[in-house]
């Protein structure tokens, strides 16, 4: 059994909205590649939505309903981007901070 920090959080949820995880040592497997592609699409769509949001917010005559739709779309994009960040961050190796360089109270090993 793979321990929790070795599981990959996938960029989609299960039928009940619960997180889905992948346990594999093969980063080039079909599901890993599908997850990589899905993450790239989600981040690309979030970037496009951010550009659109800047245009909408710059327009002083935007209707309240359009702002509401934008907020709904942006919260979905933010949720997806956060899931990608958590997934990728959990797969990073621990960072060792050299002794004497802890700085802002960081522990010696940051995971």
C-alpha cells in the first residue's frame, strides 16, 4: 500500500465530489499522462478567464448578472488551480534549508 504523500491528487473529483488519487510508480502511464493533460488544460483555461475578467472589470457598464457569472467561473478556475498546486506541491521533494539560513523561523527541513 502506498502511503498518503505518495498518492497523486488527480485534477478531477469522484462522483460525490470527493478527491481522486492515483497510486503508481509510473509517471508516464496512461492515467498520469491524462492527469498532466487535464491540469494543463485547466491552467490554460484559468489564464484565459483571468484575461477576460480584466476586460470585464475594466468595463464600467458590466451588468450584475455578467459579474456573477464571471465570479462563478473564476471560483471554479481557482478551485482547479488550487487542486493542481496541491497535487504538484505534494510531489516535490523536501527542501533542505542550510543551517544558519532559517531566516523567518522556517524549520531546517520544509516539506
